[in-house]
C-alpha cells in the first residue's frame, strides 16, 4: 500500500472526520500493541481504509472513547473500544507490506539505501513473523504478490501485467471479508480494481524517480516520456480502473461508516488522482 487511498477532507462532515481520525489513531495504537512502538511510523491511509471497510460490516458496533495520543501526551484522540479484529487485520497488512517494500528497496535501491535497509531488516523480519502467525493467508498473499511482481519486472511486463500482482493481492484480501457467496464477486472486483488503481498511481507518480535510478516502470517503458508528459495517459488508465472499482463498490452494503467510505472511494480517489498527476502543471 502506498498512501493514496485517503479522504477528501473538505467534503466530509465534522462528525465523520472525527470517526475517521478515531480509526486512524486506533490503528496506530494497535500497531504498538501487537508489534512495536516503532511500527507506528509505518501507519498509512490505505490500511486505515482497509480497517474501516471491515468495521463497516462488522457485527460489533464501533464505539469511541477519548484518550491520550501515544506520540503526543498533550493531545487528545478518539480510540475504538471495539472492532479489534478489523484493526488487527489492518495492522498486519501494514507490517507485511512494509516488509516486502523493504525487500524491494534492498533489491532496487541505491547503495546507501540498501545498506540502511539491510541494517533494519531483522526488525522487520521479526514483525513479519508475528503478522504471519496471526494471519497466514495475508502473509501468503503478500508473498505471492512480491514474487509475482519480481517476475513481471524481469519479463519487462506491460502496464496491465505489471499491475496484476497488486490487483490480485487486494482481490484476495477483500474477498475474505465478503459476508455471502452471492456478493463475493463485488468484493473481489472492488479489491482487484482498487489494487490496480493504487499500483498505477504509484507508477505514474514515480516515473521521474525511476528514470533517475534506472528502476522498472511500466508506464515509462510504454511511452518513454517524463512524468509530466505521461500524465494524460496515466489519467486515462486510472479513470478506467476507477470506473470499474466504483461500480463494484456501489453493490456492497454497509452497516455503518457509509458516508466516510463513500467520501474516500467516490471523492478521495479522484481528488488524489488529479492532484498527483496535474498539480505541477497548475503551478
């Protein structure tokens, strides 16, 4: 996960924003509880959305209470007093994805980046083992994603093929949360196209960096153009994925947090897409 799945704050009600922050802070707390206080630095918006999505159809209502921020004792935060399973899954996904991101940096990073990543790898390995013990299906899915991504890069895969590993990872994870076989295809399609959208966003935003470091980038390989020059092409690809994921999303019922999830999926993704691809052009 890369931090692109976030709210459109200006369109969110205050009470919904407070609930969203409550889930975010609760996930931070869960990371410290299950792994290490250091893993709190890995917290991201994508996995906050994942936990929120699970909480939306949980049998347990999410109840919040005030508490002190673990980073700033002078700051007050909302914390969930229920829904620990959803938070635990989000925390495990953060740890697992961060571990494989670290391996990727060791494989493709600069010399000094590789040295730094090798030094901290034992910490990430210990957290990964804890996450694997709690959620072996998540761990296997993340491992398959990483291995498939390496294969795709070695084969100089096209854009769609390169996005497939991330798409299949989220297809698997969201499918596990389906409350019935009848609705499972909608969960799978939503996860698949969200994963594809996330991968394409990351590839589009990293073109200039990947050119500099001579790293694999399917959009650059396709066009041989800079990040700014590729914006329109990337925007079209992302819009196609957004249409498919939003169509599947609308078929999924939610018991709670519907306004927040709608804000993220239907407004936040497109806002992030336009800002990331065209912000420099507007300046």
